[in-house]
C-alpha cells in the first residue's frame, strides 16, 4: 500500500521550512509578468503560507511533490499548461494548496490546476525562470485531500512555447518515488503513479547469483508450442513511397501492441530517430493518444532529402526489450498538405532484419471514422490475440 505522509511528516523540506519563518513576510503578491519580463526569483521559497491555514480543515492533506528536472532547451524560461492529479477513474482531484521551491505566488501556481489543458494565451500558463538561481530543480508541492487517492498525474505542456516545455520530471509522495521520466515537447501525457514496495534485505543467494548464470531469455508459448517471436529493443520503419507528394511524406500516428494485445505505452520508448530527411516535425506526435484529427499540426511530416536520394526511416528505440505482436499505422490525415503525402509502401525491420513490407491505407482528411483507414500489421499468429483485437474493435 502506498505511503501517504501527513502534513507533519515533511523531512525532505526541513531546509526550506527553516527559512519559512524568516522569509514569510517578504512575499510579493504582485501579478506575474510576461515571459520577456520574468524577474530573477530568490532561491529561498515559501513551502506553504501559512501553516495554520490547514487547522480548520476536516481532511488532513497529503503531500505530493513534482520535481521539474529539465526543459526542452530554452535557456531562459520553463512553462507548463497543467499538472493534474487524477483518481482511478481519471477524475480530477482538486489540490487544497500548491506551493513551490523557488517561490511562485499563488496566482501563478493556480494556473497549473485550472479546468483547461490547452491554453492559447501565455498569461494563462504557469511559467518560471530557467534554470532557477542556485538550483537545478524546481519543486512543486501539491497538498491533496487524504480521502482521495491519486492514481495518475496528468502533465500537459503548452503547444505555443516549444523548447520551454517541461521535459524530465519526478513525482514523489514523501520519500517514495512514484515516477521519473520525460514529458513530450508541446504535448502532454498521463503518468501512472506506480506502487513501490520496500523489499526485505536479501539474506540468501541462488546458484545463479553465485555462479553469475544469466536468466534464459523470455519465451512465448501457446497450446501449439513455442511462438517464434523474440523481445526486441528497436523497430525501424522505412518509407518506400508515398501517395504522390513530391516534397513531403507523413504519418498521423503509430501503435505498438505487446504479447497480451495491450498498447506499449509512451513511457517505454527511449528515443525516436528520424533518418535521411532534410527537415521534419516533432516525431513524438506519432505517439499521441488522440488520433481523430485532420489538423496538420497534430501529425508528423518530413521532407525528403532530394540531394542524397536515400530512403527515409523512423527508428524507435525501447527502454527494455519488448514483444511486438502488432503495429498499427494511422496514415496522414491532414487537410492542408493533403493525404497525398501519406506513406503508401513501408518496410518494418527489427534489429536490421526485415519483418514485413507492403502497402498501407490512405487517409481521408476527415475526423469521423478515421479508424477505418488504419492499417494493422500482425507480426505473430496467436488465436487469442485475434479474439482480443476483435472484441476491442467491434
């Protein structure tokens, strides 16, 4: 069971709390400035203001901490549209209070918990100087009601500020690390707050420990015997031709399914490399949750390298070996550039070994029934997975 430290248990904040009393009367309640006028922030922060504000509450708060470790390259600022904590049904848990280290006033911090994820105006977005003075981390502290248990954190980047987007984050409850990873640039994601259990000290050793014998690689079996599918860490997709566009090719999205016919989440992807292209948009758009779109800005597009005349390739690297049972191609569906730039013939390779080559369906430039133009490529032959796919799509 996940530990829920009460307000009285804030050991990791002892340093800032000591400075709290000394600096509590020096806070500024002024309005936040535009990005170009972000003032230098003192490294000292107010963890909460005041501590007595919780005494009248009937529900004791639980402290969750979000450490922002990096942005996508902006040398001066960092920004985020929203950080929400969600319950098991993904309902929003409203924080009792939000504080930060270094200090940000409540008006700025409240922008993280608003009702809207996508915000077009910069003055509606949480922002701060980056990197902070005398530190390399910004800590956001959320006080949540203890009678509501968060299962997910939704971290949503702004679409308008590019490299100022939050990149690497860490989520903690007390001293327990629940998540650490990257957030897509100009996009967002839901991260699952995993339960970390304290494991007992190891007092015995197996033969494998003593002799250094490696575990056998994972093997898939069904009622007919061993299934010829091995775990892999790299998939490469070669774009052999598009539907007629001379300058660009594009894709809407990709889905990878594992041996249980469950989508391999974005958190399992370590890197995406685009090869043999002159220019390209953000490849993370290939792994968005919402595919029902005909907006070109939501999709991946790349420019052919006409000088080298080489085959464009999309290389996906996973953090750990995974079984890939199926790949689904959602073809380019944009209205402005047109579906003519959509990929037509592709080749799938795993660790430089070709696994499939063929034609994928063309997009229609409409949101409705976009799934009808998706192309599912099976890389394994298992009856149970076919049944799961049928139930999921019918």
